[in-house]
C-alpha cells in the first residue's frame, strides 16, 4: 500500500499483532491519540476485520466486537462520505445495522475476505471477491476503492488513506493505479451484487458448503471402517472423475470459521432450518467420538497418506487441519 500512495494505519487490541503489521507491511499504529488528532482523524476508508465469534467460544458467532469498533468510528470519524468496508464474516442484516449506527454519514460496503494459504499467489487477497453496498453510492465508493476500473459503476472519489481495524493481524494487499483515470485503488477484481444481504450470506454459505464436503468425507470414512473397505483406495478411485472431489478426513472440521459460519447460516432463517447441515454437524461429532475411541491416533487413511502437510498461519485464516486452509 505504501508504495502505491496509501497512507495506512492499523488499530488492534493485540500489541503483537500491531508490531507484526508494522514490521511486515509498514502499517502505522493508530492509537487513541491518532484518532483524536485533527490531522489524522479524517480517514477516507475504514476496513473492519474483527473476528465475529464469542471470546469464550470461538465456534459460536457474535458481532459485539465489530459493533464496538463501529461505535468508535461513529464517534470519531470526521469526514462525511468516508467508506467503511466490513471484511469480517457477518450475519445477514449486519451491514444495514452498521449503516444506521453511522447515521448514514459514511458509505458502508461488505467485501468478505478470501484467502487460500496453499495457493497464496493465485488465491491470496487479490483474487476475485464479492462486494455489496447498502446504497448505490456505497457500492460505487467500494468498487472504486477495491477494483478501481469497472466501467458500469461511476467512480465516486479518490481515496488517499486507509484505516484498518481488526482483532487479529492486519493485512495489506497489493494494489495498483488505474490507468483509465487518476484514482488509485487496491486493484482487486470484485463481483458486485445488487443487494448487500447477498454479499453477507455468500461467505457464510461458502463455508457451510465446505463443512458439508468435509462431513461427507468423514461419513464415507466411517462407512468404510464399518464395512472393511479400503478408504484411501476408494477415495482415489472416486476422484478420478472430473466432477468428484472427496476430501481427506483427518482430525475433523478444523479452525473456527467453518463451525461458526455454519451456525451463522443455520441462524439466518427462522422459517426454514437446513436439515442437511444439522446432519453434517452430527456426523462431525460422531467422527470425532470415533477418533477418541481409537485413542486420538492417526486413522488408516492418515497412516497410509504421505501428504500430511503442517502449516502455521495467524489470525482468522488459521486452518491447520483437513486441507481446509481457505478463508
């Protein structure tokens, strides 16, 4: 960001996270004094990446921390028309609630984060992403900041500084200057949707779908164990078909995003409740109990598999098991 003209500040409850952001990405610390400064409180863009799970249960959704950040922005943001981008995974209806909290003074978009550790160059922060705005002016501002070049959306304004707020490590995606005009952007290709609720549930459903894929692999493994079938050989045979991709059952559904977001999707509708997701959660519990009865050791598949990869990541993207390192 710094090389491309963005003056970037970060705010985090973790001092270590801020030190890491400053060291790796050159993000300056935005403390209370920064927000109180008349010279530095006129940020053009606020990016919110606060974790949306309970502090005492990372598998349960909660947006209290995110709303606390929004309250701070509402009190201290001085520039009317600035952009607030929510990159955290949020329940349906959150963006409009944020818009109301900001008294319609600031533009609000939701651009859910995407990142895949194993293919970071191709599927890092610069991959195609979804974006929605509360109002037309919001989506125009968001598209200009992220994408910078879609001819079907009029450019809103030139953004010169960014404030990034999170409860984990801040990230600074590369960006470019649009050659078609004088306005700078992150250079991230975006897929705009007409209703912000579509953007909100997109990320939730993506992770719920991933949960289903993992649960099916777990149940298939249990089936093979019960019927004396070689699971690795069966999986390899199944995956020879172009439209089949059976995943690898290991410790179970990993990380906190998939369990949390699957619950978030289940809670998103009062009139219909997903039976298949409810069943998938029971399958995962059954699979974990089975592993515990085996002493928590490697299952037959893991013992025969030579591609068990261990990685360490930080922040909300940590997915150490089940080849589930996307976010």
